[in-house]
C-alpha cells in the first residue's frame, strides 16, 4: 500500500494558468494539501474533502476533473484518464472512510465464535464495483515513488511559482537550500507517516501501518502478538473488548483514551527486569492479563462476525437486493433531475431577462408607433384640406382665381408657367448634351493620361539608359586615366574629357525627376570625395543610383508599396505575427512610410520580456546617468563626433540627434555593465534613432541588437564571438566561392580586416543608405544569418572585378570602397537570398560553437604563455639585481 500523493496540474492564479503541484492526502484531517514540489515543507494550501463533491466534464481536456467545495471549485488535471479515475476513486474512498469514522456505533453483546478475525466490509467497495471497477495504481504517477521524479509536465520553477503565497515560497526555498539534501530527495516529514513497530518474531510478515489499506478501502488487521509485545500501546484501541466485558454504555470510539490509559497502567514495558518472588508474581499477573485480553479480543471479533452475518442475511432475503438496486436507481434519477432542475432554473432566469428586454423594446416601439400615428393623422388632415381646395378650384377655377387674385394675375401666372415648362425642356436637352460631352472628355483624358504615363516610363527608361551609358563612359575614362600605356597627349585628352564630364551637373540631366542632395533619413545621395579619382567614382555611383531608381520606380517600388498597403491594411500593426508572407515582404525592403512602424513592432516583440519586467527602465537609467558618471562616458563623448559624419542630422555637435545619441549610449552603459561601451555601438544606436525617431525606442532597439540578436560576448573586451564569426564566414566563403578564396590565398589577403567591421556594425557606413536600410530590415526580423548572406552576396556581386586585380595592395584598396559602388539593391538581395545556396541557422550555430571552443582553447594557451613569460621576466630581474649588488661590493 502507498500513501495517496502525486503530481497534478492545478488551474488557478490571476492568469488562470496550469501549474504543477505536489498533492498529499492527510487522513487525520481529511484534507488534500498541495505543495510546489515534493521537497517543500510548507504547503501552499489545502482542500477540505469532508463536504466535497467530485466530477469531471466529458468534453474537457484529458485528465481534467473538479472538486466542488462550499464556495469554491478546484479544477485539477492528471496526466491521463487512468490517473484521473484513480484519484477520483481514492478520494471518494478517503472521504467515505473519514465520514464513517465520525459515526459512533453502539456496543452489542458478544457471542462466542471460532471464525478468523475479519473486519466488516465497506459499502463503498460494493458500490464502486457496481459502477466502476477498481482502477489499478498508475506506476510512476502516484505514491511515494513519484516524489523522487520530476513532474510529468516538466515545468520549471518560474512556471510553478505561486503569486498568491510569496512568503510560503520563500520559506520553502530557504528550507530546501539549508536542508543539505539533493534536489530530488523527498522530505518524508511532509507525508506524516505513523508506523507501529513490530518485533521480528511476529506471526505476520509485514509491519502494520496506520492508514494502510487493502483492496479499495479496508484497513489491514493489526497483529495481536505485535500489540501485546509492543513497547507502548498508546496507539492501539482496545476499548471495545473492555467495554463489552464490563457492559459499558459508551461506544468504542468515545472511551478510547480511557481504555488506553487503563491498559498502559497494568502492562509493563518489555525492557524492564525484576527478580525473586516479586518477579514471579509480576509474570503470573502479566500472563493472566494477557489471557484476559486475548479472550476479550476474541469476543470482539465474534461480535463483528455476527453483525456481518446479519447484514448478509438481510441482503440475501427475497426482494431486498432488488429494493437496494431500486433505491440506487432512484438516487441516480434524483441526481439527474436535480441537474436538470438547475439547468431549467438557469434557462428560466435567462428567459426572464430576455423577456424584460423584449418588454422594454415593445414599450419603445409602442411609443414610436404612437408618434408615427400622430404624425400620419396630421399629414392626412393637411392632405384633406389641400384636396378640398383643389376640388373647389376644379369645380369653378375662374371664379376661385378671380375671387383670390383676379383675372390678370391668373393670366400672368399662366404665361409664366408656360415659360417655365419651355425652360425645363431646354434644360433637359442641355443636360443630355453635357452628359455626352463629359463622357467624351473623360475618354479623351484617360487616353491622354495613359499616353503621358507611357511617355514618362519611356523617358525614365531612356534617362536610365543614358545614365548607364554615361557611367560606362566614365568607367572607361577612369580605366584610361589609371592606365600607364597612354602617352602624354592621350592622357591630356582623357583629362579634358573627365573635366568636361564634371562640368555637367547630374541633377540637371533631366528636370522631370531631379535628384535631391539628401534622402529621407539625412544621408547624402551622392557621395562627396575629396580625392580627384574618388570624385570620378562618386559621379559614376550617382549615375548608377539614378539609373536604378528610374528603372525600379514604376516596375518595382510602386507594386511593392501596394503589397505593403494591402498587407498592413488588412490587419492592425499591433496584430502582426511572423509569417512567410511578412518575411518575403521584409526581404524586399520596407517602404519609407511603413519602416518606422514595422521596426517599432519588431523591437517591441523582441524586448517585451524586458519591458514587462520594468516598463520605466529607460527613464530610471537616464536619471542614474545624471547622478553618477559612467567610466565609459569620456569615450562616448569622443565617439559622438565620429558618428555618421555624412548624415546631416549628426553633422553639427550641438544637434538634437547628437544629444539623444549620447543619452542612449550612456543609458546602455548602465543597462549592460559587462559591456559598458564598445566602439561601434554608436553607429548601431544612430541608425535606430534615425528610423525610429523616438529616443526610448532607439534605446530598446540597441538592447535588442546587442543582447538578443547578436551572440553573447560579441561586444566584450576580447570580442571572442566576433572573431568566431569571422572564422565561420571564412568557411562559408571557401564553400560558396572557392575561386575567390583561392585568389585571396594566392595574394595573402586576410579578408577579415575588411569584413570584421561589417559584422560588428552591421554594414553601417559600408553600404549606401538605401541598401543599408534594406539589410537592417531583414536583420532585425531574421537575425545574424542575414549578415552572412549579404556579406557573401557583396563578394559575389564583384567577384569578377576582384579576380582581375593581381596586386596585394590594390586588392586591399578595392575591398575598402567597393561596397559603396554597389547601387542595385534588388540584384544584391536576389544574390543573398536566391542565388547563394541558403544555409540553415542550425548549421551556423554548430560552426559557431566549434570555432568558439577552438578560440577559447587558444586564448587559454595564450594566457598560459603570458604567465610563463611574466614569471621568467621576474626571475631575470632578480638575477640582474643580484649581479648589480655583487658589482657594487667589488667596487667598494
């Protein structure tokens, strides 16, 4: 037999969530205590089962059942239906045992019988067998063995934490910590076992435990010899025998304590020793008392057997069994009728409420009908009066009109009416004509607008083609300028051609779509290079940007804006959810008018745990920055003036954007003390501030990038995670572009000198603003794999150009600025997500872990070498000090 205990899910708390609890039934109080886990000493609460009813809804989740107590309904859930039925059956049996133990049975005269000792069977067993067979104990889910196992739902401590009982949770946690026991070892003191010790020579094989049960609910018979030889008999009830012998009036349960004291008074402890005549008399008296006790026990058992036989004879009588079944059937019918009555009462209340509402509506409608009838009567009266006047006029119009206005006035009115009729006919004809005119003009306007739109598209195409031709022309001039084969006259001609190209402003090529100096976020659309060679490159880049914008405006950008408008129009921004459709739209780029809203949704989704924990976190950090200065504040102030120097919002040191950026970086230095500040964070925060505009949202965007999206230790002092990513990127580059990797090895090119900054600041100041923001759109939504994809795409975009360069220094110079010459963001996106074979995030994580282990081992080895070197230096310094001292002695 096992104590009734085990894990169950309990529905409760302010959020109405399922929480795993350890339940233990206490037989003495008939209460079901529940704990957070089996090792806890203090319960979170209890359920009184003395007046409880049990049930389970058939259409609920598997294993769900209810315990209804006065004023409360407790919903529990077992792992499966078998465990649920076992709990319900055991709880029913425990409730019956408790309630029957409170009933006092009067003592009856005993009769002699030689039948073996048997306890009277419980009616609960028969009723249970009739309706539901005995449920086998589910292994591993209930009993003391389940205390050593975790809960079946594998909930963590945070999910199990009770908000209603914080003090009890703290006490249990302290006791578990101070207990010096393993986490899985159960505290048996929680179960309150009461065990009767038994000597080894007992005729029964197993010791008897109070509360131990056999079958469904029968208490096991205690050993007589074990009772007689026990050191203490305070826990044994022997009053029925003594009460029957003396003919007492009280029931056995009412005089239990008195009989226990009486038996204790004349039974000696087994460990006490006596000698002589006194010892022999004591032994003789003890044997007499034992014989008397055995005789009384036999009489008690005979009385119990007599009562059992009487009950069986009663049930065996003709018609009694049928009467019992009829009573049971009537009880079930009564319970069913009570349930139906409750349902009918509820329906009655609902119908009464609906009837009251209908009465109110009927009253309102009656009032409305009354008003309409009064209004209708008034109209009928007016119509009757007007009808009478018309009839009188038709009967004698001349006399009527003469009586009212006179003959002349009537003639004038007649003429006027004729003129008005002519005007009406004329206006009808005019209206028809104007309608046809409007229709024709509309057709003409549509045709002209379509023709104009076609001409604009053709003009844009021709302008884009002209920009491409001009850029190719400038590229040829640049290659000729760098060529060393031309003689002096040819070089002079190339120089004049370049000067002529600079004389025409790109903005004045075509006035239909002039190029603005800055884009929507304050970045320069045309780069400004001071070196003459770079100025030519800037001209080429501006032409390519204009060509791509003209080509994509009608064919790509407008359809993309339409798709975004349809997607966001069908659902509010707060109800967005990750989906393949949203992922594809974000990869294509978020339009300027929607980027701020979508970024804010992404950032809030990623940082919702941080914000729920402390909604006013940023305000607290800014106040803390005003009170105390962070050690990194000096470095932050130095880097402010190096942030996005080509952006007009950060061009002035006193601009509002610079002040906001300083507050964001200082707040983050206190938010993450392990990082504090790292060079590069200023660029990340600046991009977030330009798009989101709000200072607090930009701060949380920086937190999302550094603490959630990027791996740990990416911005630490050692930058170990950043170094590991460079090794991972080297592996991917060798797999995707083996020719380019072989070219780098041939000329001893370390690409990490260029790509390390790409990864650290996510391409800020390495790409033109339009492509940079598209990369950030996908990066915030998908994570760090976007950086790898675009880094590979950049090398693939210009792979052939790099392979043409065979000088080490020229390759490095080209890698420094080639990313800014890329202007076709659509082509770059297709290379990143379509042309390059995609790699899963799992592969990226595995390679990161592999290189992180190698780097960690290398760093440890380097630290060991440094320590050895320092020790050697210290020894050498001591030797030098000794040599110096010896030489000084010799001089003296």
